[in-house]
């Protein structure tokens, strides 16, 4: 095998970040969580297998309507002047529209960001840390289990309240390894009353000293 072909088989974290459109830190996180295949050289430099980068790029369908650019946000430490930011991940576009319509009537007037696949959600989460993440589990390509596993290793997502809304029963979830105990699992059809209560709990937590949303 020639030197050039070996070099093309892997890339640096910076090159992978440019290909995927995320930060170098996000590439490192995805490598540690297993979303990308990588290793470290003797000098401590991470190398990412290019095939795993390309495979990740093509795992999820792209629907631009639900992947509009999101500007990074810096939330105030307390509730004053702060708007609840919610990310909804659901592959059924009709349900995404329903989420948007119902949440628009909530008294806290949240900013709702939607993604119709987990890969799009991971790209968004590489740029912003929402206060509340609502996600389905059964999705094409990268599913909710893989996405949540990656987030468990992301310190910047520690303050994000995570809720799963799924049609999977408890035995199916358990068969896939289950979910962390701090993630609430709700059954479909979407229980909007409970979701609104959770959103209110997150907003209320901002008023408490040293509070953490999750």
C-alpha cells in the first residue's frame, strides 16, 4: 500500500471537523463515544478513520427545512431575560410541526429548535446547549440511543434536561441497554401536558441557587 493511500485512509480531528461542519472538540467527543473510529499516535495526536467520517455523513437523511442554521446562545446565569430553549428530535415531520404548534401556546414562549434525525441534532448540539431536549428513540441511521450515549460524555450538556417520547415499550428499551435513570421516558401519543410541566420545572429551577436542570 502506498504512503498516499494510507494517508487518505485517516484524517486529523481538524480535517474531520471541517468535513462534518462541527468543532474539533465535537469530533473528539464523537470519537470517545464511538460515533467515529479513531486512535491516538505515539505522540498523542488523534487520527480519525476517514471511512467512519464519510459513513457518519451518510447515515441520516438531510431535510434542510429542519436543519436551519442555529446561532450559538449564551444563556444568562439566572432567569431574568432568559428564554427557554427546547430542541425536539423526531423523524416524523408531521409530529415536528405538531410540537411547534403546541409549544407556541406555552406561557413561557420557548424557542423551539427541531431536527428530523439524530445526526442533525448532534450537529446542533455541537453549537448550542438547549435547556430541554425532547427526543424519539427509534429513528433511521443514528438512533436516539446512540445520540444519548454521546451526550452522556459531553460535559457541556450536563445542565440539559432530557426527556424521551417514544412508541417503544419498556421491554424494548431495556433490551437496548436502557437509559440513564435521570432521563424521563414518556409514551406516545405525545403527552403535551406533562412536557409543559417539565418545561415549567426547568424555568423554575433557574431561580434556585446552584440548581441543575437535569
